[in-house]
C-alpha cells in the first residue's frame, strides 16, 4: 500500500525553506561569484547542500568521490560536512569550471581537502579505481553517462557507503510524455536502472530536482 504524500505547494515550500538551516556564508559568497562569472547556474540548491551535509555527517563519511565539480559549490558544502580530515576527489571536464573551483577552494581553505581532477570523468575514474575506497559518491555531471558512472563508482564505494545522484526529476520534466531532450531520456533510463539495482537500497528524495539517496549493500 502506498499513501500519496502531501503536495509541496510553493507556499509550503517557502514555509520549509524558512525553517531550514540558512546557507553557509562562504557558500553564499561562492554562489554569488559563480553567478557574476556567468558559470551555468546548475549547482545544488542551498537546502540540498544542508540535506547532503546531514547525510554525510551522520554517516561519518571521510572520503567522497564527486562527478561534476562546476564551481565547487557542492564540493565545498560536502567538505564542510566531512571535517578537517575529510578528502574529496571531484571530477570536472571544463577548464574554466576547474579554474573557478580551484580559486574558491583555495579561498575557503580547502586545498588539502578537495582535489579537483580535470578531464573526462570516465577517464579519471579509471585512474582512481585502484586507490582506496570511498565512503560516499555524488554523481552530478553529463546525464548520458550516469549509468556508466554508477557502474564504475559502485565498485569504488565501500559496503555501507552512501550513493547520491542528482536530477532524478530531469529538470522537472521526468513525467512529460511529449518531446523531450536526450538528457531527459537518459535520466529516465537511469532512474529505471537505479530502481532495479540490487546492490543499492535507495529512493528518490523530492528535494530540489530530485536526489537519489542510497546505501551500498553487502
Ligand atoms: C550540474 S554541474 C555540477 C554542479 C556541482 N556538483 C555543484 O552542485 O556545485 C555538472 C558539471 O559536470 C561537468 N561535466 C560534464 N560532462 C563531464 C564529463 N564527461 N566529465 C567530467 N565533468 C563533466 C560540467 O562541465 C559541469 O560543470
């Protein structure tokens, strides 16, 4: 049996946002600089950053793998949750995004905690695969490769590790049955794949554009 949840109207959403821990001051500064630098405004939302921070903190994660750095907003948000001995490997293709992220990671004092790897994520993943396992992974890059990213990273995360994948709602278009883009089709296929994946206990959390949250079994 399933129960239809309360619909989150704009009014209810404003109510819950007003009661969510406010955006960290440094993250706000980074976000505003990213807007001023005309980076694509596709980073996680402040409330998603709070949610991911809570998940990482309660799981005691220390090593995180991120696919899709952009300007470093989510990487810094996660590093804040890991504490001073945390480590994040974050993967980014675009040199301009890498340069911005590195600058802000340095400004925030996270250079020893966050390592930005420039290049196509699948190539970088292959080079990191032989290293120590991760406590958590966050997939948030090119949607057409989501299935490959899951396949590759599942072997790199320890049993009991946290799996987070962004944009499960495909920019709000997941249920559209009219013409949709390749990215929407890719996310549909990925969502179905994730739902069948027996190595992960998971669900889509209706926050921001839908966040897959799972725990690797075994
Ligand atoms: C949605 S943004 C990441 C946002 C970031 N996680 C945040 O919330 O602050 C996706 C990023 O993935 C990068 N990207 C796209 N294709 C990639 C690839 N094949 N390898 C690595 N990064 C890629 C894009 O350049 C973009 O910066």
